[in-house]
């Protein structure tokens, strides 16, 4: 078997194919986070109008906490206008985690050498990717469904007057109880999704840490059996007194082992950059958990890390993964083919020795 069949990294680099799944995940993450940022800016912007209606359209924490019906009604009107942006962002976020699952599971299989090395950490790596992807996918789809249902209720249901009979329309201008209830349901739903986003950050932290640990603990060298060098004595011949015993000894020492360096599955810069991404995800997770201690401070920290992570660092890490994963997969597959061929040859040699009455060592 020619050596170029297995040592073909230069050929692969000349004809390198990027992993399109990583490209798709990076594009979806970037699009989703940009749309969420736009949606948040439109929601939190302050109106510069001077009339009363425009003042109610501006975001006010005081009016929101007081559950002012007029304010809530105007906010739902604005939310309905921005609903397409939010729905598009949620759908892109769901697709981003869907595309992320496959390359992470593939990386776990390659790093574990086909399930023969550090099985536990790599099962954790695959589990984090699969669980994070499924939970995020379901959460985003539920967000789209609940948003559509709430918007439908805000437009077509009676939310103005729940205390007077339906036939007594002119008794009052409405107590707004329905708007209060709808807003409380929306706040509760957003609280549920907040912890889903926190789990997403924790899953990213675990994925980056396990990849760093796996690549850092990969063996650096391996022993390769090969033919031993022939040594010729200075007198031009062998010692005849040794006889057959010397001949048997020369057969035993006819092979030797060579220490060969092993190329890392992923580069050192890539795993250190991934560790930085994981640390940012860890900060995001802690800020999400501590929001209820001090919403203003930790909410700002969570939003900042989420923007930096989702718009810059995570898409860039996915692009790096899309470049290096095909190379790592190719090296792993070639190594598996080589081991299969050597095992087949060793099996044939063992069968031949047993048929001739010999013993395979």
C-alpha cells in the first residue's frame, strides 16, 4: 500500500472542502442575534412625541409594573407591528441550533477516535449539543406559536371590560382587566424563555470546555512497527558458532518500533479561542441567573455578552470549525482505514501460521 494513501494531508489542503453545516449555523446565529437586537432596540426606544398617545407608546418601567391598561394596549399594538421581526429571529435561532448539532456530534466522534478514547467526556459533548439543539428548537417554535396566539387575542378578543355585563356597554369605558391578564401571561412566558436562554449559554460553555480538554489531552506520539536496520559486522561474516540459535534471534529482532508524532485534531489557536467563547458563555449564564438579584446591572451584562458572543465570537468560531473539521475527519477516516487494512493483514498472517503449525506472537 503506497504511503501517500495515508499521508495525504497536503493533497487534502490543496482540495480542501469547507463544512457547509458550520457555515449554515454561523449564518443563522448571526442573523438571529442581529434581528433580536433590532427587535430589542425598537421595543426599548423612547418616543419623542409630545401628545399623550405617543408618550404611552414609549417604554416605561413604572407604567409597565403598574399594569396600566392604556399603556399595555399601546405596547401590544407596537408589538404586533414588530412581530415579523421577532418571529424571523426565533426561526433563525431554531435553525442555528439545528445546524450546530451535527458538526458538534461529528467532532465528538472524531475526537473520541470512533468511541475508543475518553468515551465519557465525548458522550457529554454530544449530549450537550443534542439537548441544547432540541430544547432551543422547541422553545423558539413555542415562542412563535404563543406570540401569534397572544397577538390574535390582543386584536380580536374582549380585553377592555370584564366587570360589566356584555349588554351594558355604556356603563363605563372599561376596566382593562383583560389587558392586565394578557400582559401577565406574556411576562410569565418570557420568564420561561429566559431560563431556556440560560441553558443555551451553559451548553455552549460545556461544549467549548470539553473540546478544549479533549484536544489538550490527545496523545502526542504513537509507536509504529517497522523493519529494523541491517547491521553488518566488520569481519564480513556472522559467528558460525551461534548456529541456529543465532538465526532465530535475528528473526525475533527483525522488527522495531518508531516513535511518530501525531498531528492534533484541531489547532492550538482554535481550542484557545473556543475556550474564550466558552468563558463568555459562562459569564452570560451567570448574568442570566443573577438578573433577579439586580435586574439593571446583570441584565445589562447579559445583554452585552449575548451581543458580543452571538454576533462576533460564536459565528467566527463556527467558521474556524468549518475549516478544520473536514481535515480532522479525513485524518481520522484514513487512520481507521489503515488500521483495518493492517488488522486484515495480521489476521491473514495469523491464519497462515496456524495452518503451518506455527504460533502467532
